[in-house]
């Protein structure tokens, strides 16, 4: 391995591979090298989307993202949009198909297809990948940068930081990239925390006994003063530890962020998203001789219907015309406005992305070059950008990686 290169990329994940491919296509006369600390490349790509890799979404705009300002995020997303992404993957042999609610997956239903396509494109571009070569330190020099690790050191004129955040640390994104950014003069957001992460409930909570049950539900985030902050409606999974599924993962970063500033912020769940609390109350008032549990079983899984009656508590044999106003209100709350006493979250090992990182305000968004350290480019999850579930985080990786790649050799 040469100890000198023109463009050096740290990290061979989605953003790093994209940066390498486009740097080579834009500057074919430059020597481009990617270093990664993992023994096997692309671990996060391979586990994403249940092993199928949700490459992107058919409609991507900045409203699906959090972190830095949406206006800043929009500028980068425009550089490499969804049609360009679909065309790029088709060109490297990965045909995509549209699924429920606009998610785009490879037609093979295999994440390996996506990774193999990217790695083949990298090799065809004559980009050198060396791994496991973990970068431990980085320093600015008169001629560019010097990076080093147990494997030795390397000099480079330009450096692209594509190290990822802290989610799924066994894949290699263990947060060390933040230390490298700080060593080159960058500051980080005050808070860095898991996003798209399952939430836990206290031991003994009845939802934990419903493990395996999946249904659409609405999660709503409230401030301590009962102001509605945000809500997500999607598939919701009851688990042995608490709650997961798309609605919970999308809500998690907003809930955790709110709790930092407002410890009284809290979540409620509506198990019947198509019914408001008022509509449900009206329906219960007109049950007549029908029991509450029999009515709920027409709308909800049997186990959940019985559990909600028990949580209210309302005897499941109670007829509608026998229910007191207090019992009815308690049942409405259990079904449509159930408070969720969140105990915590499952941590970075189970988080799909990281919230926080290097602020986009410190990056030139036309090029992804650092405003603080000339010659340094940043892309992917190391930046303060995190998207909803559904391919949005990969689209950020493709767009920011592309922009850094075509700019690094300029």
C-alpha cells in the first residue's frame, strides 16, 4: 500500500463508497484511496431494511429529516435526487422496485445486491480500498493531511470523512469519526444520541406481554404543558421490552430530543388511528347490550382488546348500557390516549442512525467542504442529519457522498 494518495476517504459505508465512485469518475487522473476499520465491508448496508436494503424513497424532501436546518439539508438533497439515484443504481446493475408507501428496494430483495454493485463500481473506477485499516489519528499538514493507525500512516492532499455516527457500533461506526472531526478543528452538536431506536417500557407493563402483536397506531408527543409537538401513524410492534416498528422508530428521536429540555414531555398511543377519542366515546355510548370487549374485538386483535379492558379497568363482560361514565372515559383513554411510561431506549446497538454530529453550518453545502479546515470534506451520518425510516438516510448518504466526491479534487 502506497503511503501517499491524492484523495483519501475514511469509511467504506454508503456515503464513503459513493464519494469514492464519484471522485474517481470526476477526476480519473487522481489516486483515490478508501480506508475502513472493518474486516467485512458494508455491514450496515447488509442489515438495513431487514436484509433487503431500503435504498431510497420515491419522494424525498427535507421535511423527512431532523438535525441541521431543513433548508440546509434541502440544498444537499438537490445535488443528487431520487431520479439520479435510481439511474445510478440501474447503471451499476441494481434495478429498484417501488413498494408500500414509496419505499424503493432492489428487485432481488437482497441487500447484498446493493453492496456488491457499489463495490464493483468502486473497483472498476480503480479506487483502492484497504481494510481492516482503522484510522486512529488525523492531522492537518502543510501539504494536506496525515492519517495513521496500527497499519502505518498515509499522506493525502484531500480528505473525505465518511465515518458514520455511533449506531450499530459493531459495524465500525462507533463514534470515532467525531473525534477525528474534532482533531481537525470541528465542534459537534451539544447532544448526540440514538435515532430510529426502539423504546422500552417498565417491567410488568401490559404491552410487554403482547409481544409479537403488530398493528397500525398513532404515537403523539406532548410537551409537559400538554402542547402537541408531533405525531406519527404507522405500523407499531409490541415487544418483550416495549415498543418498536416504524411509528416508534420515527418518533424516538423527537421524544428523546424533547426530554432533554422538557423532562415532563411524554407520549400517548391511539390504537385506533382512524378513530378520535370523541368518536370512540360516541360509539361506546351506543353499544346497548353489546359488551365493550366484543366491540373492541371487531376493531383490534383479541389479545389487545382484552388487555385494554383490563388496563382501564373495565370488566370485559360489562354491557354498553351498564357502563358508567367513568368506566367509558377510562376505556376511551386506554384505547385512544394511552399514556406510555417510556423507561428508556435500546441504545446504539439497535439504533438505525445517530442524531447529532458536525453541524451543516460549518460545511459549504455546494461542495461538502469544511469551512474550518480547507481540504476536508464531510458526508453521511457524521453530519448532523437524520431522516425518518423509509430510505431517507440512505438518500442523504448518496447525495452528500456524491457532492463530496465530485468536489474533493477540484
